[in-house]
């Protein structure tokens, strides 16, 4: 198992879109964690359901063992379906299939 450490930098509420903007930083040992790993890590730390989390970006500097994460946590799944682009859903489905 890859050792991952997550540090929440900022949580900002966006009430008009029924979501929270989360900025975090993750430290890792081997390769940059994928969307599924980051989603489960955020879910555990923020006590939110995985299906309500949308990872927007994972920014990594070459050679660094840190990555900056920008994610949204929605209040309900209907709002997430309305706001999030369909491309992210395809990535989520591929990640779930790879997990199985």
C-alpha cells in the first residue's frame, strides 16, 4: 500500500452551488495518486461520501513528492450531476471498474 498523507489547506463554502471547495496537499512515496485514491482519502478525512466528491485537479511538480489538490464536496448527488462535466463521470467509472 502506498503511504499517503493528506493535509487540508482550505475549505470554502459555496452555498449557491451547494458545495464546498477543498484545497489540500498530499504527500506520497512512489507515484502521484490517482483520482480514486485521492477521493477515498478525502472521504475518510472529511467524513463525506465518496460519490459526493469531485476531484477537479491534482497539481504535481516534477520530482516533488507533493501534489496540490482542488476538489468539490457536494451536498447531494443531484447537484453534482447538474454541475460537474460528463468527462469526470467517465473517469470515475473507469476508476471504479479498475478497482473491481
